[in-house]
C-alpha cells in the first residue's frame, strides 16, 4: 500500500505538488492523469525518493519512505521512466537482469529470469535476448523497460508514461498485455499517463490532477459519469460516452459465434439466421481466415486478416467498436492467442452499453 | 621516367641520379614495369571483390619489386672502390612506394575482410623492409649508413623519445580526465577550463618550449630542491611540461564529450533502479565514456610523438636530435633517418590504440566507432 498524506513539493518558487493525499491499495492500479506540467512525474518520483518531498509524508506499507535508505528502497520498487532509458551498451538480457545484478543474484538465475520475462511481455527470447537497444523499435524498447522493472519481482511498480512513445495501435496491444500481466501478477501500481482512454482502461482508480492538486480521485466510471467540476468535464470531453466503453473489457460481452471450416464454405447454406449473424471461416489450424458474405450467387468467402479485425478478451469495448466501424461489419471476432475464434462481440451489445450512461 | 636512385661518393656530396634502366640491371626493371602495367590494367577494370584482391596483391608486389630494385642498385653502385659511397632512394622510388601504398590502402579500405587479415597485409611491407634491413642488404643506403654510424645513439634517443611522449601523455591523462569531469559537473568551470586548454593548443610548439625555459630556470635557481631533482630551464623538465600541456586538449575535450553524450534517461534509469554512486560509475558511466576518452588519448599520443621531435631543441633528446643535427650539417639523409622512425611510431601507436579502443567498446556501441 502506498499512502500520500499532505505531500507538497516546491522547486524554488514553483509548487509542483500541492498538499496531495491519496492511497493506493495493494494489488490495485492507480492512474495519475492531467495536463502537462501538473505534477504527475514529480508525484511519482517522490515514492522512490528520486525526489524528496518538501513537506508531508509518503509511506509504503506503513513505513515512511524518508526513513528508508534510498538505494534499498529503489531496488524494491520497479520503475519505468518516461524516456525508457535502456543501457545502450548492454544487450536486452543484461538490461532486464540489471537490478538482480545489483542484488548479486547469480548469473544463471538472472538469465533464466530474463528469458521468463521476455516470454511474459510477448517477445521471443531466442530472437531478442542478445539484441542491443539500438536494434529495437520504440514499442519493443518500452516493453523491455517494463520487463526490467518487473525482473526483481518488486511488489510495487511506478510507471511514467510507459507507452508514451508508441503509436495508438500498438499502444492498445501493450495495454492489453499490461492488463493480462496485472491479472497474473497483482502488483501495486502507480501509473502516469496523458491519455484518458488509457487511464480509464487500466486504472482501478484514476486521479485527475491540475496545478499540483488533486481535482478528482475516483473509479474510471465515476470520473466519466460524475465529473466533479467544469475542469473535469472539459478534460473528459464531449465524447465521454464513447470513452466509457474503455472501462469494459470485451470478455463480459462475448457471444457465441458461428463458424465453418474453409473446405465446407462452398456448400454453406443459410440456416435461417437473422441478418445480424456473421459466419466466420477458419483454415487448416482453426485460425480465422475470413467470413462468409451473401452474394447474388449464394455465399462467398471474404478474406480477413485476424490482427486487423479481431479483438482479444482483454480488449476494451471501445476497441471492439472501432474495429466494427473500421471494417464495416456487424460483429467482431474474439480470438485466442492462436487466432482461433472463441466468440464474437455484436453491435447491439455495444449500443446498449453506451445507452446506459446517457 | 623519373630517376630512381642516386649515388653519392660520400656523405655531403651532391648525388648522381640514376634511371631505372641506367643501372645495368638485367631483368629487375622489366619485372617492375610489368607490375606497373598490371596495376594500370587493374585500375581500368572496374570494381568487385576479385579486382580488389588482385589490386592488393599487385600493390604489395609493387612495393616488394621497388625495394628489390633499390637493393640491387645499391649492390651494383657501391663497390670496393667507393668505400664512403652510398645510395639514396629518390623521386622514382618514392613515387613507386607511394603508389603501392595508395593501391593497397585504397582497396583495403572498402574491403569487408577479416580485420586480422587486413592488419597482416598492412604490416607485410613493414616486415619485408625490416627483414631487408636486418639482413644487411640495405647497408649501402644512405639513411642506413647514417644509422649504422650511430646505432647506439639511435636506440638511446628512441628510448628517450618514447619515454618523453609516454610520460607526458600519462601526466596529461592524470590531469586531463579529472579536468574534463570537473568541466562537465561544474558548469561554472566549463568556460575557463576550455579557454585554457584551447589557448595552449594555439601556441606554436616551438614557442611553448621556449616559454618554458625562463620560468623553469628561475625556479631552479630559487629552489635547490627542484634543482636537485633535475629541474632546469632546459632538458627534460620543460619538455615534459610543454608536451603535457599540448596533450591536454584532446583528453579534456573527449572526457567532457563522453560524459555529455550519456543520455539523461540512462542516468535516471540507473539511479531509479537503485544503483549506488559506484555502481553507476561501473555499470553506466565508465562503459559509455571510456572508449571516447581513449580515442582522445589516441589523438594525444600521436600528437605527442610528433611534438617530442621539437623537444630536442631544448636539450631533452629524442629522435629530433637527428633531425636537427641533419639540418645543421646539411645532411638530408640524417634528417630522413630521424623522421622515418617518428612517422612509423606514430602510425603504429595509432593503429594499436584503434585496436584497443575496438576491444573496450561494448558491442552495442560499436556500429559508429573506428
Ligand atoms: N527540476 C525541476 N526544477 C524546476 N521545476 C521543475 C523541475 N521539474 C519539474 N518542474 C516543474 O514542476 C511542474 C511539474 O512537473 P512534472 O514533471 O511533475 O509534470 P508532469 O505532470 O509530469 O508533466 P508531463 O505530463 O509533461 O510529463 C512543472 O511546472 C515543471 O515545470
Ligand atoms: Mg512527466
């Protein structure tokens, strides 16, 4: 548990953080969000004493951080910085293993752990462990940054815009991965972002800051449904109904899907289903290859790319909606890791969810 | 064709130029001509790995043949009848040698061969020349004669030269690296530090050596202790000080640069994961900056080898002694005898440092060095 009580930070005349109090429960993700310069990074850095508070108290599991040795404290807290900061002269494996090296864990064990983490963040160890940072894409580097923070298995994670340098599409992939990891690992996370969708999707609670002060600290749904004042309303924007879809993972809205093997597709005949129903076509390894569409001469197969149309159970309903609109179809397939269809999300369900808020 | 070698009946006499075919040699000039023709043909035959390999071979052969012709010329021209006679390579020889170097180096530069093989090819002509020297086949050469007459003195001055340069560079490292670090850590000191080392660099070396004389002579007179340590207006002390001052700039500059190019994010990440000050130095700062500092030292050493030549003027010794003796006695061969080892030393040390830098550069950074 991380607890801030009346924490203030001055830089000379500037008050970067102004009497802030909040608490992050164990195993929860708390997202700090707000306009640039509102004090998010400063707040985060005071937790691991990269900065010391001017006044007030920060405690971790009841112990005041200012009474702990900074180096020891930091080794027990995973830290993902805004600009990644991989060590350019070390390969990926050594980068991930560095905290354990500081803790004098022996090499074999460190390397085993590094491979484990590469698996965990979805990068093939064979392919990546000996690469150097300059050979990585921005998104890969950020994932390695997250893996490095996780390596020593710290109970607490501080993440400063960890997906900031990634394009929107890959950012959604990384967010999904983060949710999957967080389900398994149950860390206590303080997460900074600029992106409201990200905050809503990842946070158990969201703290909206302005000029160093907390404006509203609430669940994502409450922030959207009950903005405390005009600032929050403006920040959330007019499309908060749409944003609210980010709160819900697809997994609660999966419907059974109709699917058919590729070789049987030619002989398909409509079994009297309504106009909403889509028939997915799978190939040899049961992976999605396309969908059936009615044409003048019966049905034909339209080829689809699974990664372009599909979502996974941890994707948000907003993502599902954008896939629906992007592809112009009435349902999106929900895929497992091997791209097999495990169900679908249908437009009426999204509409219903959307209406609930208005 | 240009005259190839010259013959002098004695040390200071004017030389008689001899052409390649005027030496009374039989097949050797034809061999050389054939190799030159082959080189010309190759120059016209485009690019490609095979052409490149052929160029390296022909270039190396050109050097060997040039040396061979010069050797044979020496054997023919210097006989019992002319005990003080000596031959010297002149324009034709030098042009052939230079052409050989350009052909080999030009092809090696673009070749993607194993660095070991490349190194071996570069060292080969040096090895051949050294072999020829050791076997006594070059004894009739003027430079070599100058050397034989002073063999003891030569090795003594060579040692002095190396020692002066090495001590000066070491002192410059001891002073320069901390100075670079201070300039980086304390922004206020950055300007004064760089103004100082830059200004030193702009003083002509001769003037700087001269400048050392007066204050040191004064100090020596004032403090008997210093005098007892050998500090005087002339000799090793002023030379070392001047050489050290010269060697500072590249070291200070590269130290400063090496620290300034470490990304802030990397330092922050190091601190953020709980590195102590020492661990940050060991895991982050040193691996990233040492290669750059070393390349500053590389520049300094090469410069120091050259600058040490001038140290002979204030009585510090070194290979410059021969150069200035040669100037004084109007004996060009003596000058050349002093200059060639200086050049060779500089080149060898430069290559050696390059290899060392390659070794200490972590693989993740290697793409843009060397
Ligand atoms: N080292 C510093 N010295 C002086 N002022 C600083 C320093 N670091 C931050 N500030 C100021 O403190 C305020 C909060 O900065 P902080 O970095 O916490 O903002 P942020 O919310 O993380 O912004 P961003 O979203 O742009 O990363 C800003 O006004 C900034 O200018
Ligand atoms: Mg920030």
